[in-house]
C-alpha cells in the first residue's frame, strides 16, 4: 500500500509535531521568577522609596524634563494605622504639579523593614486608613489627576497581607473622598466632596457589606461630619519633619512621641531618557 501526503497535510503534521515538542519543552522549564518586592531597611536615616521615572510617566503627566533641568519628584505620607503587629502608612508620589502614584507601605517588624503592601495606582493618592479589628481594614483615596475623581477604597480581610480595590461608583464621579468610618466589619459610612461647582457639594453614603457597595443617603451644601465613637488617643501618627526633609512615623509613649521610621521626601528626579 502506498501512502501519499499532499503538501497541506504534510505541513499540518509537521506543525503538530513541532508544537507538541515545544509545549513539552516549555512545561519542563521552570517558570520565570516574579520580581521580588523591594524591602527597605530602617538604619536610622530617612529611607528612600524607590522610584524610576519612565518616558511613559513623563508623557502621561505632561512633564517636560531634561538632563539639565530634571523634574523633582516627592513622596507625601498622610496617615498611619496598626493591625496587631503590622504597621501601615498611606500616601502618594507626585511632581510639583501632578500626582503620579498612590503608595501603601507596610512593616511586619515594628518599623525595622518596610515594603509596599499594594501596587501603585497611577494618578491616585491614599490619604486615610482604618482597621476595625486585626483582620479587617480599609484604605481610602481617589484619582487626583487631572482633577479629584473616582474615589475608591482598598479592602483587606487578612490583616493587610492582600488588598483589593473597590470604587464607590461604577462610572466616573467628579469629586473626592472626604471621610469614611466603619463601625463593624460590614457597616460603614462615607462623605464625598463633589467639588465647589456642585450645588449640593457634600454627600453621605452608607455601605452594608464592608465597602463592596454604597448607597446614597443625604446631601448638603454645608460640610457633613461622621459621628465617631469616643476612643483612646491615637497611638501612631505621621509628621513632616523640615530639618531632615522627611516624614516621620511616630509612636506615642505616654505624653511623648518617638520616631519609629523616617522616609525621605525627595525621590529620584525625572530626566530625559
């Protein structure tokens, strides 16, 4: 018996044989390791948060930077909170005119080492954080460029080891998150600032499911306030320190504050590629 192959049939057979061999080879190779997160060591001096300005960053932000006239880049920290032995700090990276990325820093060892607990969000800033218990917490912010818009929360239910982003709305919202407060793992309220152009500038929303969804409750042309339960004095704070040009993360020791860590304000500048 004579078996004949036409060219198309022969090409198909060769393709499948080669594809099978390549697939088997690929499965036998170890997966490329993911880039490890940068860990900052607290040696007593202000730590420098890594930032490498890219051409895409410059184009997106409209930065005109050159080697002779680089664009200064800054770190701004705004709030801190603890969850058991873990410590968190929120903030953003910005130029003189544009917010570039959000920042969420975490330490598992009382401030000796630090890493970023959530990937940076372009154009956004995080300025509030709350933990209800050792496992459940929220960090709040908004997109700040070109104008404040699309407020959101980062949610965690495992003590800050992982976070997931949840917007307040499914569509674009012009305004920012002014306050939020959770009185249980599920019940929360938030005040949004719609901006000075809005007739009823301030709006109150409530969440029944830990920040997953929000429902409108009230609006006003005057600032609204959330009723906060009486609590002990805060044990942690973030403070800008002029002489060292850094932000200090400090812990209360009775009537005094002690520096636990410091982060440099000035980061690597943007230059022409």
